[in-house]
C-alpha cells in the first residue's frame, strides 16, 4: 500500500492540534485568577460594571483588547465562568496552527510538523495558555503578522502587507509590545535584501511593502493611542515600562534567571514532544522521498521502479528522534531546543539544501541534485518551502538575536521569554528540516552513483560514542547516596500541567466570611452611643444566621466534617466595605463572594475627621503589597487604626511564585509556597 505524504501530514497535524487543545482545556475548572496581572486584566468582568469606569490605571498594564474579549466570551452558554481564560486558551490552540504554517512556508513541511508537536506539547506554553494573561494572545498575533509580512516581501503582495499591518495592530491592542512584528520584519527583510534579495528585488519594492505594514499597524493602533492622551499619553505607559528595565549591568543575571525558569517549568510533555516531532517529520520526509531507489539493480538488467527510500534512512530518523527525547530527559527540553536552533542557524546557510529545494519547487525541477544521483520526485518538491528560506532564515536570525539581546535587560518575569522562545522554536524547526533534507540528499547520491559508504573516521566514532553515552545516562540519575538509580515515572511527571490554582478563591471566601462575622458581631452588640446606631441595619445579616452557622460548625467539628461557608447572597446582606491593597485577583474573588470590595493603593482609610467608619470597614493585603516600596512604613504609621483579625494562607501557582521568588529560593525555602493574606479591621 502506498503511503500518501499529504494524508500523513494531515493526520499528524490534526493529531498534534487535538492533543494541544486537550492539554489546554483539560481540568480548566481548576484554574482561577490569582496572578497580579491576571487580576488587572480580568477586572473588566466585574469592576467596570460595578463602578462604571475602568479599573484604576489599567491602561498602564495593557490596551483593552484582551479585556474586551473576556467580556464577550463570558456570554458563551456554559462557559461564562471560564471567560478570563478563554482568550488565551483559544489563541494558544490557534498558535499551533500558526507556527505550523509559518515554519512550513519558511523551512518545508517536515519543519512544520516538528514545530507543531513542540508547540502543542510545550509545558511552558500550555501553562500560560491556561492563564488570564496577554502573552499567549499577543504571541499569536505576532506570529500571524510576521508570517503575512514575509509572504508580502517574498511575493511583492500589498494585500498581504495590509493584512500583516492590521494583525500587528491587533497585537498592539493586546499588549504594548505588540509592535514587535515591525522590528522583526524590518530587520529580517533588511538583512535578507543585503545578503540575497538585492539580486532579484529592488530596494524600493521592499521598502514600499514594509512601509505599508508599518502604516497600517500604526493606523490600527491609533484610536487607542488617541485615548491615552487623556491620561498622560503614551509617555505615561513608557515611563511605567521603564521601571522594569534593569539595564545591561544585570543582563547575565537576568538571562540566567530566565533560563532557570524555563528549566523549572519544563516537564515530561515538552521533553516527549521533541522526539514525537522529529519522528513525525522524519516519517513524512521519508514517505515523500519516493524515487528510483533501486536504480542500481538496473545495471544488472533489472528494471528500475519508483519506490520509497531505503528503510535504513527511516531507522536513522527514528533513532535520532528517540535520542532527542532521551537526552531531553537529562538536560531538559529548553536546552535541547537551544542546541537545535543554533545548529539550524549555522547549518542552513553553510549547506543550502532548503534554498535549493525551494528553487526546484519554483521551477518544477526534478533533475538529479548531483551527477549520478537519484532524481527527486513530485512529493519531494511538495515538501519544499513555499517562501524563500533565506528570507525565513534572516527573519529568524534577527528575531533570535534581537530578543536575546533585549529580553535580559528587563526584570526576568518568565512570560517575557515568549518572543525569544518562538525564535528558538523556528530556528530548531529549520534545523530539523535541513538535517532531514541533507540526509536524504546524501542517501540519493550514494544510491545513484553506487559509491561504497565510507567508513567512519575517528571523529564520527567519537561523536557516536558521546551520543550513545548521553542517551544511556539519561535513564539514570544520582541519588542522595551518590549512587546511580533509574529515573522513575513520578520524577518524569513531577511538574503537573493541571495543578489546582483555586487556593486564592477559597481564601477569598474565608476572608469574606470572617469580615461578615466580625461586622455583624460588632454591629449587633453595640450600645446607645455606638456610631452605627444611626445607620439602617436592615441589610445586615441577622444574628440568628451566625448563631445557626456556629451551631453548624460545632456539629461539623463533632462529625469530622468541614462546615459550609456562607453563600454570596447571604454575604451581600451585610453592609460593609472591604478594601484590597495590591491584590487585584483577590478583589475579583471577594466581589464574586458577594462582598463590596474596593482596590486601594494606600492604607489611610479613615475619614478626614479620623472618626470610626460608619460602615464596618476592612483592609486585606498579601505578598504583592508587602513587596511594594514604602508599604511597611505606611503600615507602621496606620497601625493604631488597624485591628488584626487573622492571617489566611493560600498556595499560589508556579507562575505567580516565580514572579515573587527565584527557582533556587523556592528549592531552598519550600515554606515560601504558602503565602499569607492579612485581614485588618479599620477602627
């Protein structure tokens, strides 16, 4: 039975797409808004409606597109509770297809399959695709814009240039770094024109295409830029972002921190993806290499027929795929991808197999690649890139170098690594496509010329020995007794993609019950001169409700069960205000718990006359507030007016913890995995 490469590619892409979708949607009910930035973006779901204005200074964090998407998606039947995460989920899944198409057009079909597997199973990308952040959504628009832009430059198509500019504008509306496609396209196209493009394309044509992309992107973003004029203009945004710049003095330290976070968030899924991706790409390239592979027998009188390449070629591809995953278990997938990307960036220009295959596709050339070599077939041409690989290589190179230079100059938040990681993915995919094409070319040359396979030299033997040792050692690790032991399945799966992040939501319900209880007790036991005697207590929860709740707690304690908390409707009957300092995610959950909540950036919460608040007033703060400059000094000043109620602990997710502490600190201080939310009554 003949293997059809088109069907093989289609099945593999659908499989990786389905797997990626499953990994991004499985157990989505365990997700909750907990990160500081998540709370800012998701505030569009509650704050705007309650106060009839945007969350304070939200414009400093991002443009409004993500929040608008959240608001629109909350109306989907049965999915309203997942609205904060759905934009990232949907666009994260779409990124698999986007990068597949981009790598496929630049470096050929095998490269597209490899990157589809890597993105679909990337632990790092999956984790962020399940969060209410801008990074995954913006990355999708960036990839689409760069892909359309290179298509426009390669084919001189102004329609593609307009589309690229518009999509870049969408990226800009999602995140303030959404202009990155303009820098990537201009630098990559400029390098390509100097190196190769000037031989066939005039500079005026390239400049006109790039100018169109820039003009459309700026015009698309202009409405939001105009709205910023009322709040200080784009300068206010730039000033805020400048506070995260650490400069060149911290470049090495920040890069090490970024790589450390990549290793910390790496897991079994990402490590397995490298081998699966290479195997799928190798199988596709082997199945597409149909040619007169037994032409050698025709010299002895047998008829030559068209057939698949020798099975040894497929075995070589399969062995490489196995080795790739095995070594990734030892050195981690991010480092393996970095090695592959460097190999791709250096190997593609030194031996331009992809460039030649692209030219052959354009000319429909099926002549032998070398004297006496076997000729390629139609399926070989179909596997070739559809856009000039040199343009793709230059764009990837400038993308990689630009992000490598600039990313470590910022505070090393792990999510800032996405643009650099994308360049690494593309370069690695190009390297895989180039390696597969080169191996097939060498095999064709040997089969056609009847040349004996040369024996390995000492260098090749040394490399083979080192590779075999690396594969073998990847199955072992050193235990606490300095002895080698087999790696267990639990150790391979130690980083769970589906960890429960609802701890902050549970803590918010506890805080709400605590505040309601304290407010009701104090208001119900007052005397004639109590300040609250002059207010309407009809909305305060009856004391009998809490007596019943106390009785239920007592019965639950005797029976070994945990008592149920109040419902949001029950809490909403209590007239009180809860101020939240520096924890926008907590504010959202308190609002959902039925509490009137107001975010603040200070602790001076008494009225100008410094009298006891008429309405029971509380303030809550957590780890973000404690890291705010000047917070502790202000807490000391206001301490006479604050009565501590309780500290409620919660367990933040990995991404939130990594923005608070380094991986090394977390390894040395496991107690940091529990953070405290402190509740005070304003008196």
